[in-house]
């Protein structure tokens, strides 16, 4: 049974909705809301208590773009958790392409590097006992209808993956919507590699699909935000590219509790939509299932962790 869960990016969007749905399940006894902003975390905690009638939420201050913050948060946990939901991420803010002290670009730090440290520190300290899920994206294998291309790697070598981590892969001028897909691709590869190292824990990448009500587009340039809010939100559901926040979060909840979702697999929507039934994304993009490529991505990530 999954009694205790830690959710990153839990103060809004998918993280908060996932926490709400989990709290309504009888077996759930504790939900840790991992957030970087204490004030927003307190507002979210109060809102969740009011909407669920439960007082089972505890705030954990954590900035997933800061490795030291992640390690400190793990050390501060009083006991083990049954499940981990690695939900925090997005486009990396206005300075998404700036380098962090670890030598990776901000969008990579918030989506991947911090979660790698979080999951592996929890596993090393035996504070994760059952299941870990990562919020992936179909952008990792390309979504033609959204103008997102399949990652165009030449060798899939460790060095090439490192160039995605530090941003050099994209040249001097980068668009966050272009960078986002390859970043999520590396994350899915790492999760599959991690699953093979820890066969006793179910480790699954799951895309919430095209989901309304999230903050993922808030960091885009004004014109792109306008197009998304005024046009995209109206048209995308008509083409199977968007569903409601509750539906996206339910994907997380379902995968946490349903063991038919196998460890090491990246589940997402069927091609060419972002809604509906879940399928193994490796059946759409073969490289996602390639163990050598998975290991190369894993090694590249760890070259930035000290």
C-alpha cells in the first residue's frame, strides 16, 4: 500500500491536483508537499486541507534546481516514503538558458538534475520503499502537430548528451520550446537506466499529456503566451491535444497504484495525440528503449553531479 508520498512542485498545477486526488484515497496517511517557496506552499497546504477535509499535508522546502537544497531536504525527512512523484519542471523561467553552479542550463536543472539527486539520495538512504514516477512529456519523442521534432542526435554519445545538459547542443540562440523536448528525453532515458539498477522499486516515467491549468507555459515570451492562451487553449482539445488538469493528474495517481505499469517504461499518449490511452513511448521512438543510449544519458547527467 502507498501510505506516504512526496510530490515536487506541489504548490500548484499537476502537483497540487495530484496531492488532492491522493489525499481522498483511504490508504493515504501523509503527503509531503515539496516546494521552493514557503509562502506559496502554505497557501497550497491550506487549500488542500479545505478541499479534502484532511490534515495529512506536510511542507518540505526544496528547490530542485539546487542540488544542496535537495540533499538537505532528503536528510530532513524523518522516515521513509512509499512513493515519489517528480513533478516539478517546466520551461525553466525567463533565464532558462543561464548556467547554474553545476554547469547545466536552468531548464535542465529544474527538470532533471535535481530530480536525479532526489531519487538517488532517497534510494541510497533507503527512504524510498515502493514506487517513483517522473512527469515526462511526449515532446521527448516529438509531437508533429505541436511542431515538436524528434530529438535529432547524431551519435547519442555521452558527450552529445552532455551538450544538451550544458546547452551547447542548441547553439547561442535557443527557444525554450525547442530545448524542452531533448531535456525531457534525457530524463526518460535516465529513469529507464535507474530502473535496471533498482529492480526492487517500480520506477516509471509517465506523461500527464496535454494538460490545461498548469504553469508550464507561464515562462514563455509574451507573444507565445498570448497565442497559447487565446488560440491554443481553444483549439487543442478539438484535435486531441489537451485534456483537463484532473485528467492529467489522474494519470500520475493511476500509475502509482497500478502495478501493470511496468518499471523502466515511459508511458504517454498514442501518436499523434496528447490525450486518451497510455502506451509505451518506446514503441513510437525506438531509442527510448535502447539500453546503451539510456546508460550514456545516465553517465552524462552524473558528470555534472559532485
